[in-house]
């Protein structure tokens, strides 16, 4: 998984995933034209990569947000990222 830290986001061009958008989520992941709002704790529990990523210090001045949460841009397609999140959140 590659993180795209140089992407700018026009919120009106993005679509919330209908099943992987949790109102109590605390991170929004942007893949393709889709955004997913999920829980950092679940991602960290199921993935060492996410655990390591979330343990790094974050600069609040440079942090982009979406719907009140930190926004993480990834280079994977929305379909691929949906498969990953579906496995982590046991959504079928």
C-alpha cells in the first residue's frame, strides 16, 4: 500500500462507500473517487502496517481532514481498498 501525501481533495467529487462509512469512525481513507470512514483501532489491530503508520507523529498543521477526521490518501483503487477493508471489518 502506498500513501499519497501530495493529493488535494475536492470533497464534492468524492463518494462515501455505502457500507464502509461508519459514523463513529475516526479516519477517512481516500482511494480513487471513494472515501471510507473507519476506526483506526480496528485497522491497527488487524494490520501491522496501519499500526506502525498510526504510531508515527503527525503534524497537525499539514493534516488534511474530511468530515472532521484525518484524511489518508492511498494510491490503490477503490475496489481494491474495499476488499481490504471488507476483510478487516468482516463485511461481506
